[in-house]
C-alpha cells in the first residue's frame, strides 16, 4: 500500500459516489453513505474544511471495504 495522501472530504465524497455509495443523512458535520448494492457497506465521512487526518482516511477505506487505489482511481 502506498502512503496515504491528504484528501479533502469533498474529494472523498466524489470518489465514494462514483463507487456506488449514496448519501443517506447528515448529522452535524458527519455525512453517512451507504452502498447501493451492498447495504452492509456503510461509511461516515466527517465534513471538515481541512484535509482528513490519515487515520480517519484509513478508517473510511476500511468502512467502505475499498483499497486506496480504488479510491484514487475514482477521484
């Protein structure tokens, strides 16, 4: 696995939508996405104005069950 890049939440959201995730709700500053085909793939993305911390990005990848390469291909 390559080094995790610094990505803004909006970039991650664009990639998730291209991968088949749909926005379901927003609570405070956290947006919730659920995959349209596999309802067990649920992702919470904090909508900060600054780039996501690397542990948070890693958690998003784990929740979505995707690799970093898949995310980067869909930016």
